[in-house]
């Protein structure tokens, strides 16, 4: 009877155990690129490559206070976009248009500056709170030995309902594929190299390939791509004023 | 066999991305750069962001446009060619992270245009002069202000700036600080209990004089207009309150709540105002409410549709568009609807179609506009629009028709040549 009870307990509790283990794995992955003890700032260059219209470059200053779920993105170049800003506090995103000197609040502007990147690509990783692990396998990714996790969203507030990540032994995501609910591949992201800042990591560069958008040239389909390069990372404390509307007004052109 | 070939051909035609995709990202992992340690001496600092040598900028814009259209009275169309020039220039200096000076000026032809408006949703409304004077303006100040940041706690701006409050993209009765664009003021912004808080004191004799003949302009503190705003975010909501006070104009108070649901941005805003004369109530409280929805449709970087719908209900009656506060509340008999939409479907042709419809249920007047904007050629923006102004002669959108010839059906063509220089 005891054996039967133990077996029943094992059968019933194993999904919960697996889910708890999965959450713990994703938490470790999140922790590697999350700065809960300090503020974080960096300069990021976003180069958008559209086959039909060429390359455009945007330089942006990124400020994060992960422990308060706040971030601020400030466009520094080109001149025509300089001073535009995104301030996210909790679940709400403020946009600042310096030409009208006006703030608007919206959820619809989650794409960053008309690129394939999303604002969430610049902010803290929240895999553990957004996804659960559906399956696991190992895979060789170039010179990296990786574990591949198929993730499914556990709520509908995420940008992609399904995603697949390639994770190296140091719990760093090297590659990800984002899928629609029907399983169509929407975009692929590659992070070949990281730079260590304090005890955490920041990508050196990120390549995002839009799997749906592009143009066929000479019989070859050229995808829209976004290259993100991160420089000048810092963990120095930031003034509280940085995460306010006032700061965007101050920095606006 | 022949069906296999047909299917293969069909597959190639409908799935070019799958068949002819370029090299995969996996090649990046064959020989990646090694992980490194970030250089601690290379940091993004506040000083590096804010300290900037003095910057000069200028912008030149030349417009030519042609209107033709029909009035109610004349069967033959009337044609009108116009042109306009705008030259803007200015300077921006950030001495350190605490202080900044900014000024921008403009000269326009004709003299009455401010040269700043460029409404893609409504290519017609911003085009037409209401005064036939053909002369250049004097050099005018668009913005001129000094910024000071007090101990990383309070941001202070003194001077003239274009500033917009309120939530409506189409109807925006809560823009209490619009007067600042033509006057000067002092604005202090900080955070308090997690809220973004702003306080604005405005000095604008010209703007306030327009409101009523009873205002006596004096160099006293009672000529100042005061505005304050506090905004914050909680869970999935963003909300705020704001207010305005001027001893001879009146008091205004506003509150709004905004959220998103299934991809729709939703907001509701309520406004109440009361006329004052010599700081004493001179009329009944006048309520106004605005509700709006904004939605983008389509994945990727170019949504195929950006649409907004707003409705405004007000007890202001016929004076709902005026800045002055009426003394009598007319009840909720003034209902207006505004719809605006822009499509990205023709982006590959560098063409952006748009539609705008404003309608007053009160007097059954309105304005319907279809427009196209094309930017195929560098520095040139070509716009074509069809405008229909309808309703009774005393209808809001008929009396507000900016066409001096009062044409009801108008074809509008415009070309803008523009470039910016920064140094």
C-alpha cells in the first residue's frame, strides 16, 4: 500500500517537480544577464539592414534598474531621431516625442525604432516568469556544446508564444528562435560573444534575422536583419531622475 | 511525374524564403570572438551624455501647392496656387550635466505661417493660409529656454517651449499648457511618491487677452496662468490628473486613465472647467469627456494599419473648439467623432495613404479627407488629398473651414523640398 502511495505521489508530483526544475533553470539563465543589485547603463548601436532600402543606424543609450522593473532608452543618433525616448515603469511604456515635446503611453510601440528589435531586447531577461520548458535536448552549435530548451509562454503578455533557446554551460543564451502560436518561425537571434560586467554578462553583439521580411535578389531571399552592438557597459549607480519623464525632457533635442 | 514537377514549381514560387534562404546565423558560431571582460574605463556616463559643445542647426523648407475645388454657390471650380518658405535655425549648448541653453528661430513666407505643422493624416488642414498678406515674417522665436537640474532631483526649464499635455490625438481639450508655445514660463518637474509631477507657471499676455475683453493686462502675479500635473502607473494602468488656474480665465481640472487590452490602447479622459472673472466664479461648471482607441495592425516593423478613433462629448455646445470657457453649460448635446488611419501597405512604393474624418453629431457638419504622401525622391515629399467639407453653413466644420474661398470639395496637391543641417 505504501509502495502504491509512493508511486501515486511520484506520478502526480513529477510534473510539478519538473516545472519547478524548469523554472529554476530559466531563473539561472535570467540571472546571468540581470542586474538586481546595481543599475546598468550602456551605449547600443542598432544597425537595421533592409534589402529594399539599405542600412540605417541608430545609437541609443540604455539605462536599466532591474530591481524596480524600470528602463529608459534614449536615442542619441541620427540627428533626426535624437532625443526620442522610451520610459518603461512596470507594465507601462511612455514614449517621448521631442519635436512635439509630448509624452504618450502605449503598448503598441513595442518595436524599437522601426527595427526588428523589440524594446524587450534591451531589458532584463524574464524567461522564468514568461515561459515554461516544454522539452530539452543537447545540440552542437558551432564550437559550442549547448542545451536546447523549447519554451512555451505561460501568459499572453509576451511578444512570442513559443521560443527555442540554445544555452551554453555557463547559462548564457547563444541563440534563440521565436515562433508564432502556429509554429511559424518569426525571427532568429544569435549572440556569439558576451562581455562580463561585474558578476553578470552583456552581449558584445546580437544579430536578429527577421524570418518573414526581406526581398528576393537574384534568386536569393535576403532577410531583414538587425545588428546590435553593445559598448560602454557600466554598473555605476544612476540618479533616480534618470527613470522619469523629466530626464527625457532634459535630454530631448 | 508531371504533377510532381508542378508541385515543385509551385512550392518554389510560394516559398522562396524557404528554398533560397541566405546563409544561416549558425555560421557565426563556427569561430566566434571569445567572451571578454568589459573595459572598466570605458563607461557610459551622465557627463558624456549631457556635455556637448555648442551645436548649430538649420532647416530649410520650401513648399508649393495647388488647390482646386467647388463651393456650393459656384458650379465652376476655383483654382488657387500657393507657395511657402520656412527657414529655421538655432543653437543648443550643454555646458555640463546641470545646465543647458537652447534657442530656435524661424522666418517664414507668407508671414503668418509658423512652418511647424506637418499633419500627414490631414494634409489639407495645415496648408491653407487664412490671410492673403504676402510678406516675410520677422525673425520669430520658436523656442528659447534655459534648463537647470537641481541636485539630480528637480528639472527646471525657464523660457518658451512647445509643450503638449492631454491624451487625445484628435480631440485634446486638456492641453492646458498650449499657451506656453506663445509665451514664456517656468516649469519644474520631479518625482514624488512614484508619480511624475510637473508645475508650470505661464506668462502669456497675448494668449490670455484673446479670451475675453474683461481681462486687464497688468504686470502682476494675477496675470500668470498656473498648471500642474501628476501621473503614475499601477499594474496595467497609467493615470493622471492635471489642473489649470488663471484668475481671469477660469479653473480647469482633468483626470485620465489609460490601458491596453488585446493590443488596443484605450483611454478615457474627463475634464471640468469653470469661468472666473477677477478670481470669482462667473458661470456653471462645464464638463467634457473624451474616449479614444488606438490600434496598430500587422506584424514586423511596418504595420499595415495605424488607426485611431476618438469621441468627445461636451457641455460647451457650439463653443467647444474655442479656448474661452462658456458661462452656461448646454448639457451633453455636443458629441463629436474623429477617425484617423494611416496604412503601411504601400511602403514598398514609399507611399503612405491616410484617411481622416471629423464629424459633429450636434450640427451634422464634418470634414472627410483622403490623402497620399510619397517620398520616392530624396528631400521631396509629395502629397495629394481630397477634402470634403459638409454640413450647414453655421456648422462647426464649415465655419472652421480654413479655405478662405470656402470651397466644399477640394483637390489638394503639394510638394515640399526640405533638408536639415547640423554642425
